[in-house]
C-alpha cells in the first residue's frame, strides 16, 4: 500500500496553453485541408492501397521478414559459438563468413543467389539432386540473401564516459558550479569523461537510472530506496559530514523570522497559510515531516493549508525568506549550504528565516551505481571516491576543500542496510495512516513491513 500523493497546486503557465491551442488549430487546419482537397483523389488512393498487388506484396514482405529473422537468429547463434572456439579453423571460418557476407551489399547478394543457377544448374549430393532453376526462385534467393547477412551480436563499445546524477536540491546552474571541481578530479582519476546529470526532480533521477541514462550518483535516502527497488540501483557509499561533525541531518520547518507562527499554530489547519514542501520523493522535504509531524496527527497538508507548493530546498528557502511562503519544509544541510554563500540574497534569506520544528536525525545521503555496471568500472569509481579527500598534504587539503564546498566529507563504504532507517520511516508512516483510516488490511501490511525492518536491524546488532 502506498500513501496518497500530496495534492499540490502547480504553478500556472498560460503561455503553454496558448501555444498548445495554436498548435492544435494548425494541426486541425492541415488535417481539414488534406481530407477535403479534391486533388488528392482519396478514392483512387484507397483503390490502389487495397489492390491485390499491394496486399500480395505486403504479405510477401511479412513472410520474408519472419523467415529471414528466424534463419538469422539461428545462424547468428551458431556463428557466435564458432567465434568462441579455441580451434583457429572454426573461429577463423566464422570470422571469414561474417566479413564476407556483412561486407557485401544485400542487393548484390540477392542477384548472386538468383543467378547461381548459371554456375550450378543442378544442386545436390551424389545421385540426389534438384534442378537449381526450380529450387532457387526469387523468394528463395531473397531468403538466402537476407538470412546470410545475419551476424552474432557484437560486444558493446567500451564505455568512454560516466554519467553522474546529482540530486536536485538547488538550481542546476548552482550545482554545476559546486560539483565542477569534484567531477573534473573524477575525470582525471578514472581517465573517462564525466558528465553531470541534473534531473528536474527526484523521480527523473530514478527514471534516468532505470533506463540506463546515468551510471552513478548522489541520491537522497528516499529516492535512493526507490532507485534500488525500481531502477536496478545499488548503494555502495554514503556521504559524511565535513571536519568530523556529527553524522546525519534533520528535516526542519522554517518560517519568517518576524512571523508569530509556532508549530501548534501551523497545525491548526485553518487553510490560511501558503506552505512549501519538497519533492514527493525527498526524505527531508516530504517523508520525514509526513512521518514525524503530519501523519501522527492525521493531517493531510493538501487540506490543512491554503496552498501547498512543491519545490527544491533552495526555492523553498527563498520563498519563505521573501514572504511568498508562510512556512516550508527544509533541512539543516541546505541551510548550511546557504550559509556558505556570499551573495546578498543568501544573506538576506538567512536573516529572514527561523526554524520552528526539527525532526529526529536522518542518515547521510547514499551514493548509488547501477548493479549492471562493468565490475572494472565499479572498481575505478570506488577507488577514486574512497580515496578522495583522505590523503595528507596539499592535494588532500585541496580535495577536502572541494568536498567542504559541497557540505560533505570523505565518502564511506555502505550497502543495502544504509536504507533501513528510511524503510522504517516509510513503514511507520504507512502504519499511522492505516490506523487513522481504520483499514485492517492496510494496518497488517504496514505492520509486516515494519516488523521486517526491525528484524533486519536486530540481525545487525551484535549479541550481548
């Protein structure tokens, strides 16, 4: 059972509606012109389209496709097995066949097979033979040519670049500057081009990994859990706090410094406040406040506030600081990142906000890579990341400064158990919501989820 989505009110974009209407009218006009223009003579088009010759040609094409594909698959498997042979004659024969038939145009091969009867009038073995003119019909010649062009699947080209996804906590322009030095160092260490991927939201990061558009990246705990479940992701590392600070961070709710809002007033749910939340898959922006604040009180933010707007943490900080939002979710790390900025807007925003609620500690964010990445590439990535910022001397100091600008310290190895706390939050939230709705089946399902998490946690605890 999954919780209901928050019914946030999206920003309005009237220009999109105008552009959409213009395109619709244009397409409608073109369709009307095509269907009513007598010069197209659609009756004649229909007559030819359904003529016996056209339909016979369509059937012939389908037959050739199916038969030649079947021959191609069988032949491709055989050639692949032959290429793997340690016998040089067998593997050489496979190579020569592929080189010859893949290097000859299909049309030339069709002509060759059709005219082979000029060289071999009779085809057979010993006394058992056939008249080649009757055997090699145009249809058979086409099948032989198309089937012979098959080849075993080639090995994919070696990867020359790494696509590194970055959780969208701020604008992509800001993050491109912040992450640039780290990614440049990763390029030097791995010898591969490293490209950043800035998703529009957390869901786009999960989908990008699912469709193999990204290789490795920084996720939140909640989006990382989704990537493990749906996108073939695997936790291999976790971020740490810089300079030996206490590990973990907190979800917070912020309001204007001059506001008289308290957490009790916020939860009055009088539908007068404009509230900002994080991405639906954000741990600190949505899951933690829902688990620890709203769900235990049976509060749905969509019905509690006048409006609920979803955005990244940076936008919500500026929204509260400028008075656009009365309150918003955020986290201690995003506030720390804002504190490190020297621009006037950041300083003004920090001076205009205060925290009225803080969650229990949330584990540091995980780093994920795709499970199916080449082990050699995984080794390159892990060697770089686990050594980065750990060395003594000027180079180590420089790398630690790069990480400090990202509000993180050196990376530490991690695995699937890193996500146990967020799974516990998820199950707790579902259990509270199910109890509030008095849904017996949902209560049982959520309780089982929670019990499973607790069992895994207990198994990790040393006996005694």
